[in-house]
């Protein structure tokens, strides 16, 4: 950490900063610059120190040098994390595709979507039983009944299931049905919820918040990792910017950046990131070309009947076409599409 | 709601859209424009209809006309909501100031801050017992012990107390100590938590999320209102933009805009919005000049010892100076500083 | 255009709006909605009408329906524009790569970079003779001497040359040396300059402004097209968002969106969009997977000696590696790398 | 400047960085941290050095310590700059109000607006003769005829005139009519134009770009100052953010921040920053409460006939009301409204 003094800081102020640093148990190291003095702080500093030193007299700014995340960092753990979900490996060098409806609506629609995902070569079934909705008057999901429907679809197809959990009181319930717990973008900094899924025995897919920096995203992962749950999958789903022509802006830069900073697998969600089904394929392929370990895609047999997000859902036919293009692209990239899931169903793992 | 057809939409596609609208129970109304056709949808439409119609063949875009919030809207309720908290009225035409430390640290510091807030003419004591923190390694608050300390400070000074609640399981506990429940910016769309505070019998201060639009903010208020809790206070605390010279960008436009759109009181938080104590006074006065009903300000007797956000905390001396300037400004604006809180303590209202 | 009236608008106000519309020469069409009235405006409306009608009494908002760009629109011209630059075709279905140093520094470096671009299979040489610089104290380019150096490199390698023009007074000069005129991001709405390059007889590469919406970008292209210059190439180079971990955020969504909205070719600039050489390859490949017609890449023989933007420049070796990966990717996408440029130099076309 | 090495940087890489720093003529200073090494660079560093050192092997990041603007900096010149325009002083402790139509349309309208500005107590007449317009099909101003109209209005009222210049070839012409040259937001980084107005003998009002950081804004001022023109007035006019409920977001934080960083006067433009006349007064008063030295306000006798930006223009009646409120507020703030301009016209100063 570097404390930058003002150009007109007095000698007494500089000495006071140095004394303060030593009193907190760190080593100080003063550098006389051309324009101003700076004082380096040596030792295992913590982020809050920026504030504590920043208020001292004569200080201009305090600059942090070390990265605040540890367990999520590739500097600490250089080896790629591979998350295993039943027969599927995420982050192991092949491309994994999750597909399914935004909301779990009728059992028929979910089963039809699940069969379509399986038939096309997708690996994991997605679907929301608990839905975060901007308006209190919108459909908020079928809750536990939705979880039952997802489990039935898994029973038939063998596809592992991912679904969102929003309430810390529901983590145990959702974990008893789902194979992957999803933390939605709005809850990326719901620290109470992160603590709970950190204690769960299921992999967690952590969506990036729409205004979260890459650093904050990795710190949210750190919350989960710090409770001992090492099976964290990151998911870029678009950030909020000034551009309104698309629903969000898919931050494709973040994909290779996070792969450099962290050992965790990263997947892309082009459905939410664009909000338009006609952009899902090009942006999905772009995410993979940038290095993503997989995609999560909204698929609905009848997009115009979907209870949410129909505009961004692919039909089964378009989903199959996308998977075909992923297969070709994956081969060119040297990261082939993961093998199809076998028919034997994944055991339904209820806790307790 | 207006369905805008593509310029090359076929007659069959337009008729199909009209049929679809009627099947959903709405009236359709077609307009032949110079370049393209549009179809108006008449009736009590819901926001999701944008998606449902947007996926039909030949549709270019769907434009929403009506506002999605109702109970929060001034069109529905033209009269200013006044929230009463013990002896203090928020939104009633005079300026209310909340002050206190970011985190509840030691009992001594909180008591000293509370006395300073009271002595200067502040009305409500703020302080965090449960703290949302970006890093899992940072101080996360003293929890219930912090609530005790706040209650003790109220006992001595008579100042009502506001504190944040983060966990839906803690709402009852926090409501048993606090006079106002605060929903932090990161939880503005934690709908589970909004539901719980909507059912609580205490006023709620709802901070705007750092990337929430004004519409989403009012929809979050709608969640609370829809459960029957009408005592909602809005708080602008800065949005995230490209500018990094300040911690956030205080959206001063939002103050008069929200006063026009909604009947709910609005206060400003210049401490978090700027991140720098030297900007707190000018931005706080700006919020008031723009029409805010009050301010919430971080005050700490020793900012360099604060366990969080010291850089943006005012000393008691600077807080008193700010209150003096608010008094002068309020008189000029015709919205005087609210009268001081009397010494008789507010009864500690424990539920049950 | 749709005029949305307030819920409490009076009959007289609505009639006044209708009268106003007719007086301006448009047709009016009133719709009685459940909550409020709206009035459609029929005819060849212009964007400013939003303002003119928005100030009338009783009006809530005015919503624009038609797109403000015409010549740039695929609705008007459905066929892909192909821009021919000497032997190179941009937008014709194969991938074109432009490479070279950010600034033209020494003749040796530029020649070395040009040879490397050629040898690797790149098609066009880029290099800045006039450089926009944030600080007045930074190196601002060699001016006409830089143009001479670029022409010499073309003479030797046969690669057509692209370079930026910043001053409307320099358009003729730059056009006498360059094969493509580049408009930088900061000048995307320098309308005086757009007018001048619209009158020039050279293709124009139009970079998207860092805070320009897709609509504004296409309107800037419309300026150039409206002067009769149809050879416009669009270039996405990253937008400014809250994220600071990369220099800008590459808006990959914009690539397929613009291809849908417009017939103009679009290329990507991953060097400026990321600011880090280690992200150039993954983001460049992503742009192509999303549908870009080509890339523009900074290449410098000695990045640590570059007079600007060294941190984002590829070495010749890494550039060659990138081209190899583009070749593989392009084949998989069905859009192969364009054939190499032959040795015969493009004639130096001086005006006059 | 601080070079932060990677945690796994080798000794040879660190020594190479130190050698590189010395070869460039700076002093190096190595610090052994707990996690990693950092190397301080001592001497008169330049911003580009960040790039030059950032590409060396083993370097993680390079952190700039000193501020890149000098002449604009309060550290260099602690005394407030006061810009004198005829009888008006900007930045001298009293509040100055500029008012007038967005575009110069008819002579009658401009004269009527000018009389209204004068009568209400405004100090300077604004009006656009050259208008930057997003679309090439919109009204772009009357050009020199507009300048004549402004000069006629000054002749009658005595109000100095401010008007925008967009083309470097027009600077001399515009300076021959105007008392203040305005650089619009879109041209804040049109460095060619900044150079030209830096050489002009007239004060310059420099609007902040809609996506310009405070640092970039002050660097743009530095361009003008570096040519010897010390009469620069800064103008905050709103930045582009994700919020679309208002046209831009007025960055009120920037007002006191810039007053701390720089000695230049700062005014606010609530008309463009909000895009809605009903928000102009509250946001304008907020700007003043935050410390602005004045305001620039759109005033039009008939907003519904304005050729641009009618929706954000005040009527003369509302402008007079605003001035009344500014007078009251200014007295409370200790920064009174500047005295009215006397009737004797300012001499028309034609160059040459």
C-alpha cells in the first residue's frame, strides 16, 4: 500500500503518517519524490487501511497494491479448478452448455425443453423455480413445485439441474433438488446468501452483478470459497452501461481477464446479456472464442408463451443450430464440446 | 403499450399480432404510419407483455406507455407521504438530519457521536450493527451487541435510531431495537428482504442501488408498500458511473424527479455518494437545494479510528458546522431545519 | 411518433396537441387508453419533433418510433456494402486484418512493423501520423513526415495504408497519402470533420465514440454517407463503463446488432478496447466469432519503445500467432481470412 | 510513479525494470514488500511512462502518483482565477447567470429572450449560431447570420454574448462577434479546436464531455491554458450514465471537487444536464449550493417553437422566478447574485 502525500504536506504530517503505520503493526518506508513524498506500507495490509490512512492530515490518496482476493486468485492457486457435476466437468478444457427455460412454467414445457437440450447435445438443464422480478406484480416462480418439475425432468433425461436460490432460508431446500445452486446477478453481493451457499455441499454458479467490477465479483466468490466450498463457477451475464440498444452489455473482456486472474471456470450467459434471441448465437460464440468454459442459454419450446424473458429465448431448433456451431467452433479452438450426457439418470440427491 | 412492426412486416404478421393481443384479453388498435404499422394495446397491460409480444414475427419493438409502479406513484396518490418516527416528521416540509458512525464500534464512540449529533441539532442517530462488506475478511459489524449500543444511545439522547438489516431472518430482531429499518444499496433488489420489511411495523429507509434506475427504485418501494407498510423513505446515495475521482456519482437530478413521480419522502446520503469528507457539505447542501427532505451523514468522533468509511466521516465539529449551514440554507429555501428532539427518550419499542 | 398524455391531461390539452400536430403538417390519430390518451403522429416526422411536442401542456412523454438513420440502414438498403481498398475487400465475407504501430515513430520501426504485418498475412498497414492525446504535453505525432513514412512502407510492401485525420483542414493532405481515412473515437461527433471526409474520395473508417450509442454511431456514419461517400467502415473499439480493470469495455453485442441494423462493414479494435496485449487475441477472436468483418491490431517491433500505447501492442511474433488463429477460426466460421496482398505496390494516389 | 511487480517476478526481471528506469533518466527506488516488490520511479515523469514500463516482463501494473495537469492545478496556482467579460466577473465570489435560447432562430425571438434575461437580472446572453446535431438532417444553426443577431441583441441590452465554435477555421470569425467562446461537450477533446481557442484573445467556456473524467476535463483546460489563454471557465453539463429518466446525470460531486483541484471558475448547465425544464430550477440551485460560480440556462420566449431543445427551455417568467430564487439562495450562501449589467452596451470588439 502506498500513501501519497500532498505536495504541501509538512514534515510533521509525514512523520505522523509514518508513526501511525508503525503503531498499526506495519513497516513504513518513505520515498522522497520530485514533487511529493510517498510512504510505502509493508506487511499484510487489509483493504480498510486505505480509509484509515486516507483521513490523516496531509495525505492526498492511498493506493492499494495487492489484490484483495486470495482463494480465488491464480497467484495463490495456479491450477484450473474443474467443477464436477454428475457426469459433467466444467472448466476441464471442453465446452459445457446449460439450457432451459428462464422460468419453470408448466411440467410439459420444461420436459419438452429438457428433451430438446438433451437431444441437441446440451449438458445441464436450467430453469427458475424462484424468480427475482423487478415488479412485485410479476410472476415470481412456482417455488418448490418448480423444483419438483426440474427433478422430474432430470429423472427422465439424466441432465443435471441448475436453479437459482434467492433466500438464505431456502438454500437447504434448493440444494436437496438441484445439482448446481445459482446466485443471480442481483444477489451477487447478498453476503448473507453467499455465506449460506458457501456452507452448502453443492457447486455454486455465481453470476456477476450488473454493476460489479471484476474485483468485486472475485471477492464475492471469495465469500463462498472462504466457507470451504471450492466448487464455484463464475458467469458473465452482461453489465449495465449507457447503451440501451441491448438489455445489457456483455463484457467479453472480462472472460479472458478473469481466466488470467483466477483459476475458477467462467461461463457466459448471452441470453440475459443481450435480451434478444437473434443476438444470442453470435455473442455466445464470441464468449467461447474469448475463452469461456461454457454457456448458459434460455431455451423454450414456445417463446411467446414463456412466463418471463421470451424475447431472449431460443426455440429448440435454434438451440440445436447453436450447438452445431459450438461444436465446429470448439474443434477449431481446441476446446471441443463436452461429450453428451448418458441416459442413466443422475441420482436425485436429497439432503437428510 | 405500442407494438412497432418492422417496415417489411407482412399483412399476415400484423393480423397475427392483433389476434394475439385480443386472445390475451386486450383491445387492439392499428395505426397505418408513413413508414410502418404500429398496433396499440389497450387495457390493463403488465410489463411482461413487452416480452410476450416482442417475440412475434414481424415485430420490431414494443414500447411501454404506462408506469409500472402504482402505490408509489404521485399519479395515484398526489399527497406527500409524511413518515413519523417518534417526535420526528420526515417529508413534512422541514429538513431532517440523521447522523452517526458508519459502523457501531465501541459504546463510547457511539455515545460520543450520538451526543454530538444531538448537540448540533441532528434528529436521528444512524449506525451499522450488521455491515455489508465487499471482502469476507473485513469487519462485518457487532450484530445484536451493536443494536444494544444503539438502544443505549437512544436511551440517553432521545434520538430515534436507524440501522441496516441485511438478513430476512433478522428483520424481527432489528425491528425490536430500531426505529427505522435501513435497506442498503446492495439489497435494493433483494426481494425476499423487501417482502419481510414490508410486513414489519417499522418505517423503512430504502437506499437506491448503485446501478438502479429511478423506475427500479420506485418498484422496490412498491414491493414494501404492497405489503401494507406505507412508511417508506427513499435515499439517494450515489450511482456507479465511469467517474472514479469520487466513490460514486450523486444523482442530484433524481431528487426532484422522484419528488415529481412519487409522494414518498427522499433524503440524500452525501457521505457514501462522495467517499470524501471534504465533499460531504457541498453535496449535502446541493441535495437540499434540489428538494431533498433531509440528509444522512456519517459522523465519527475519531474518523481515523473508524472501523469503516473513516475517509467520508465528519468530525463532530464539522457536523455542527454543516448543521449551521443547513439551518441558513433551509430558511432561504422555505424549508427550515426540523426542531430539535426533546430530551425525553423515545420509548424502546420491543415487539412481543 | 407517439405523444403520451398525462393521466390528468384535460380534453382541451389533448385537442391542443392534436391541433399542433396538424398545424405542423402531420396527421394526428388519437387513441383512448385505459389509463391515459395517446396521440400518434403520422407522416415523415423528424427527431426534433420530440422536443417540440414534449413541451406542450398535458404531455407526459413523446416516443419516437422510426429510426433516425436512413442511408446507413439495412431497412433502406438490404445488401451488404463492400468497401474496396486497392486489392482488399472489406465486408465481402472474408476477414481482413489491419496492423501496425499506434504512432508512426521512426521509419525503421514502421518498415519493420509493415514487413511483419505483410509476412504474417495481414492486409492493411495502420499507423498514426496525427495523434489525439489527452495531455497537451504528450507526443502528438510526426504529422506530414509520418505520412511520408507510411507511404514508403506501402511502396515497399504493397499494403494499403490507414491513418487518422483530426483536423478538417488536413483532410485533403491526409487523403493524398492514405488509402483509408480514420476518424478516431473522440471525433465521432466532430460534425465539421465528418462533413469533410464525407466529401473526400477515400474510404473512411469510423470509430465508435467511447460513450456513443449504436444509434449515434450510425447517425455519424449517416453524416458521411449523406455527402455521397458510401465507403464507410465501422469500428467498435470499446465503450467507457464503470469497469476499470480494462481500459474500455469491448461492446461485443454491438457487432451483430450493427450487422442487423446496417449494411456497412464492421471491424473490431481489441487493442484499444482492452489496453492490454494479453487480452488482444481472445477479444479479437471474440469479435470475429460475433460477426466482425475484420480487426485492427496494434503491432510494434519493440512495444517498450513505442511512443504511445506500448502496453497494448503485439510483437510481430504474437501478431503472426494471432493471424494463424484467425485463419483457423475463420475457416470454422465459414468466413476465411482474406487472401494475402500481392507484392506489386498499390499506386501512390496523390490528389492534384 | 510506482511499478508493481508480479508476485512471481524474477530477480532478473526486477533488475531489468530498474535498469530501464535509469536509462530513461529517472531514479529508481526498490521496495521489498511482503507479497511482492515495487519500484518507485523518481523524477519528472510523464503519463506515457505508464505504458512504457507496463510492457516490461514481470510487471503487474504501473501506478501514477502525480497529477498530469499543471497550469489548471490549484497545487500550482492556489488563487482563484477571475474571468472578466466586459462588466461581468466570473469566479470572483458572486453568482453569474447566462441565459438565452439554445439555437439562435429569429432575430425577434433572440431579442425577446435577451430582454427577458436582462430584465430578470441575468448577466450574459447565450445562443447557438453553429449547432452540433446528432443527425445530419437536423437544423444546424444560422451561422454568421446568427452571430449578427447575437451582436444586435448585445447592442441593445448591453449583455455580453457567449456562443459555441465548432470549427477551427471559424475561431477568428466567432471571436470577432462573441465575448466568450464556448467549446461544446462533444468537442472537449477536439484538440485541434482547443489549440485554436487557446490562441484566441477571448475567454473560453469549456463544457465537460459527456464521458470525460474530471482529470480529462482539466487536461482539456490545460490545452487552452498552455497556449497562454488563461481565461478558461469550466462548465459541468451532465455525464452519460445508465440512467435514462433524465437526459444526462448532472455530476454535482464534480463541482466542489474541481474547485478543490483547480483555481478555474466552474458553472453549471442544468438545462442540458436534465433535458426537462421542470428540473432546471432544482438542479440549478443544487449546483450553486455545491459551490458553482454561476449557471447557464436555456430561455426561450416560446419553447414550443424553439428549433432545438424546447423541452428544456424556461419561459421568461420561469427564468425570472429562478433568478429570484438564486438571489435568495446566494445571500444565504454568502455568494450574492452579481450586480445587473448596466445599459451602456459593451463595445463590439471585432478583431482586425
